[in-house]
C-alpha cells in the first residue's frame, strides 16, 4: 500500500482510471483524513461522483467547498 499522501492520491486516480470507483473513494477518504483542508482533493471527489452519475452528492460537495 502507498505510504505518502501523494502516493495515496496517485493510487486513487489510478483506481478511478481503472473503473474501480468505490475503491478509489476509499483511498480518497484516507487522504482526507491526512489532509482535511485539501480542497483540490474534494473537487476530485466531486468530479468522480459526477462522472459516476451522482450529481446530487457531487453538487453538495461543490457547494460546500465554495462556501
């Protein structure tokens, strides 16, 4: 398993690219625990949810980040 937050972000992106959406979100959660103020990551999560046809959840994340 990756060791740094950057490694985890890379792993999450790799899993998303491979279509392993739920696994990618689990890795994103680990990153958020280590860097709760990483707003770029929050946008990545929202983008992934939008691509996975979860616009309501994605919209709530976009809105929360914008505030």
